[in-house]
């Protein structure tokens, strides 16, 4: 397989991991898992469903673009290389810049709301000894300490949870495509269907595997462990990676 083809495979692998590592993908599932006392298997299944949805929505668009790229290459020949390189640069830069703007806006929002962190966690027990935490945020005038008896002997919290909210969450998380990886499939149009199949498998395993690993780890208490800049700058890094790949292709033409 040519070096350019390997670069595209590595690109979708990196994008699958980096994009999914951003907390707004896996943290909602992890929090619900912890609040509702899901088992590891239940958490893994929920994460896998979200990962599959995310993957399928991306691959449907990617395959359509790959087919368009094949048709474009048939008609315009080597011009597809230039278009693919420019698409990688444009999409990558758009994702990276957009992510940086979101981070900037979030920082300003937190600075303007200094009381947003006034809250505490309430521990609850399920039957069978399983414990989970509910977080409550309070207005500064209503904030209170946790009573000692509640902290030492958390109340029993045993009831069935409605699955509608969980289903809605998984649909939302799984329905949005991973746009920064899509141009790579267009760029692969000149290498044939075999490369597309490899890229699709690698992208699927990277995305779903990262979803499941992070959700399960976080639901077991590892959410207090930070993953460094990947949490904050995952989309910036993945977008920059795609743009750099396009620039490399452009310079090596």
C-alpha cells in the first residue's frame, strides 16, 4: 500500500480516537451510568450504541463522498489530488478553529458565572450495595452542607429508571457525524475500494473502542482522572492533524 494510503489510514485512526476523547461525547453516558448504577456491561452497551451511531452517520457521508471522488477522478484525472488536499486543509482548519472558538467562549462563560461551582454531591445506595452519586448545584443563598448522617449512611435509592432519556441521549450522541475525518475518504478515492474498506474498519474500531473504554473507565470512578490536553483540545488536535495531512499531500504533489 502506498505511503499516502497509509497516511489516510493513520488519519482516520487518529481522528476516531481524538474526536471521541472530547468529554462531550463520553461524559454524559458515564454520568448517567454512575447515577443509575449501571453495570459495566450496561455501560459498555450504551457506549457501543452511541459509537456505532456516530460511526455509521460518518461512514454514510464518507462513502458518498468517496463515490463522488471516484466520479470526479474519472472525469478530471489528477485534479482530484488537488481538490482532496484542499478539502483536507479546509475541513481540518474549520474544525480546529471552530473548536478553539468554543473553548474561548466557554472560558468567558465560566468567568462571568463565578457561583456556578457552588454545589455538592449526594451519595445514594441501591439495593445490593451499589452506590452512586447525584450532583446538585445551588444558588449561593440556598447552598448548604451535607448532613452528617446522610454522609455517613447514604439513603437507599431503589427504583426503576425510565429508559426514554437514555435512548434520547444515545440518539443525539450517535447521530452527529465526525466531520473532520470525512475529507480523508474523498482523498482515498484514487486508491480503490480496498483502502476505503480498511479505513472504514479502522475508523469504526477506533471510535467505538474509545467510546466504550472511556465510558466504562469514567463510570467506575476514573472520571476524576484527567486525560490532559486531549479532553480540552481533542477536536483542535484532530482538525489540525487533518489540515497538516492535506498540506503534506499538497506539497508532495
